[in-house]
C-alpha cells in the first residue's frame, strides 16, 4: 500500500503564488493533483508521468506547473497568479499504471489533502 503525504498549503492573496508538494512512500508512474470544494465533485488539476508527459485542466494552463521527481518519489504543483476560485482542498493522487488521466478513477492512491485559500 502506497502512502501519499501532502504539504505546502496555506492562505494567500489573489495574484500571489504557492507550491504544494507530495511525497509517496514508493514509486508511482503517474501522479496528479486534484481539488475539491464542499458540495462539488473532485476535479483533476494536473498530472505528470515518469515519461515526461504532463496534462492540465484548462482553467489552470499557463498558471500552474506540475513537476515529478522520480528520485524522491515526489510531486509538486507550482501555482502562480492564484485566483479566489482556486480556493480548495488539494489532493495528491498516484497510480502505477502508465495512463495520464484527470479523472478520479485513474488513480488508486490518495493523500489526505492540503487546504489552499485565496482571498
């Protein structure tokens, strides 16, 4: 069983930047960030796989950058030009399969989440 631990959430002003990070207890080929606000479906934000491919949700393209470090079994999401609508709980997800998806069903393992608040 793989464990994922997120860190780096916090409160920032609109326009500022923040990086959230995730460390896995073992190697996962593809990892992703999702976010969820109460009452709404969890949505995929960005994904990255060990072959270098990345994928982004349309609303974050050009503002967010995902990076995967296989040497550290780590994933990071650099978020620039943050907007109030980016406020959410951010979850790290991972799966050993070679499929870069942005749907919840694409990932087997999940972290507990880290809160990002933009005001």
